[in-house]
C-alpha cells in the first residue's frame, strides 16, 4: 500500500499506484501545460479558486507530486521537491532541446503553431536552427522561441540565452 504522501501525489497527478516513470512524466507534462495556462480553460476566471495565486498553488502541488513520485520510482529519497524535469540535452544545443521537449509532450509542430500563433515555418527554423529562415527582428526571434519553449514545458530561461547567443553570432557573421 502506498504511503499517505505517495497516495496524495498519485491523486494529484491522476495516476494509479502501478504507474511507471514514463506515466508519471507524461501526466506531469500534461497537467503542467493544462494548469499553466492563464484563465483560457475556465468559464469564470474571476472566481477565487481560479486566481493566479490558486493556479500557482496547483502548479506547486503538481511539481511536488512529480518530485516525490519520480524520485521514489528511481529509488532516490526525496527530501525536498526537485526542479521540473528537463530533457536530457547539452545546454549548447537548444534546438535539440526544443525537439526533444516537443516529442516528450506529444505535440506536433502544427499543434505548437496553433497554441503559440507562431508560423510553422518559424517553428521549424527554430527547432532546426536554420537561422537563414529567421530574418526577423531579434526581439521577434526571442519571443517566438520563448513561446515555443513554454508550449512544450521547457524552461525558457535555459534554452533562450543559449539559442540567442548562437543566433546573434550567426547574425553578426552574415550581416556585418
């Protein structure tokens, strides 16, 4: 039988006790995307239970539940909530991180385009680091990249700086 804290974590992530590590990850990603949106899914966002504070509380519960369950499945003692899961990618390859996070989230590029309102051609260029197809203002590239990262539950603060460093270096080389 699951310990009370584990049973609560399973309820939060809407899982059964036989859930695998992959099940935990998928549920975490889905719930984080679902509850991370601002008011779009609720009919009465002005109600207290849908306030931004309540939303942050739900996200914190999801994070803590994920940390506990994933640590236990991996045989690690979880004394403190862990950070959000991150795709296994080197920090100098942000495009790979985008693709892996999108695949892990089970999203197609078309779905990301619908969610972010960023043109498909720009998402492809971001994911494949085809800088020549990003002849846009730097602020637009940063904004599109941030929207893409957020849509696939990837911490933008990890991906955007590395990507922008490469993009700006390419831009300086090709636009002297």
